[in-house]
């Protein structure tokens, strides 16, 4: 009997413990069995915080942070014309504004500076596959990628510059796109360099200054 009472009392306490005080309110600190990250050290926006010397919870952007909407300067360096990435302009899309026709020519001022930039970007992003000469004999051919386009193909020579821009931006057939790696202005600089590569094979004797012609070997 004594055991029965003891067990009954313990069960009673247990029952009260589990369901007894549900829904009651108290001003005392609750007992926390699982704190569940209720309290965490963190910064709140627009609030004070003693963690930093200036007591500000909101921090200024790190120096050198780029805004997503940084406009691009058109033309050669020093040109003050600015273009934002969302504008429907040939320089952003490779198309004439409002239609789907490709632009025929690079919509930036092509300068020596742009060409030099293009050479560097070409060597980094395109040369592994298309080769230093643009003939499709990059290092990847030795590794088994045999279908890389020869950029001296008459079909590619005749392509409008906007179409080349489209190939870099969106990829084509087996070639993947390089929009993430190559900025808009750099894409045009690469196109300028590809045109220089193509021209280098299409030049005639008339393109060589007269006093240098005798130095050419046949
Ligand atoms: C990983 C290898 C690789 C890299 C890097 C690469 N390409 Fe290509 N590219 C290819 C292959 C493969 C093809 C042929 C695609 C096909 O026709 O299936 C091709 C095709 C092309 C074509 C011809 C498209 C057509 O209409 O036939 C152009 C133009 C071109 N690439 C330009 C570039 C430029 C510019 C870059 C640098 C930004 C670049 N490629 C980087 C592999 C590459």
C-alpha cells in the first residue's frame, strides 16, 4: 500500500509537471531546458553595439566595395560618357536598340589601349582553346577538345561584331558562355583583338610601309 501511494504521488507530480502549468503566465525567468539559440551575439541594423569602437551596429561598406550598378565609361579612358548595365544599348546587348539585329561594329572607341586590354583578356579567357593565333589550336586540342572553332574561318570573319559579342555573352553550341568572367567592356576589347588577329592574316603587301617592304622574307 505504501508503495502504491508513493507511486501514485510520483505520477501525480509528473502529470502536474508536464501539463499542470501550461498556459499560465509568470513574470519570473522561465526554466530553459533547450535555449534554441534564443539569445545570440549579433549586430542589429541601426542599433548601438559596444563591439566596435564607434558603438555603431551598422557598418560602412568595406573600402573598394563595388556597387552592382557601377556605370561603365565609354570610349577611351578619360571619356566621361557613362552607361549603366540595364540600358538597352548596343554596347550592353550587341544588338541595335529595340531590334534583334546585331551591331556591325564595336560600339566603343577602339584605341591602342583597348586592343592591348583585349590581347590580355584573350590570352586569359580564349587562348587555352582558340590558341594564340586564333586558329583553334589551343592547349585543349592536345587534351582532346578537337572541335574548337578556327577564328580565321571566313564565316567568323564576316560575322558582325555584335554576333561575336553574343557568342562570348551567351555561348554557342559546344562553347560555354563567358559573361561571368569577362566584363562587357572587356568583351568588346577581345573582339577588337580578334579582328586584329584576323586582319594579320588578310593583310596584303600594300599594308606594309614602303620602306619596310624590302625587309620582308617571302
Ligand atoms: C573551353 C574552350 C573554349 C574557350 C575558353 C573559348 N572557346 Fe570559343 N569555342 C569553343 C568551341 C569548342 C567552339 C565550337 C563550338 C561549336 O561550334 O560547337 C567555339 C566557338 C567559338 C566561336 C564561333 C562560334 C560559331 O558561330 O561557330 C567564336 C566566335 C568563339 N568561340 C569565340 C571565343 C572567345 C572570344 C573566347 C574568349 C572569351 C572563347 N571563344 C573561349 C571553345 C572555347
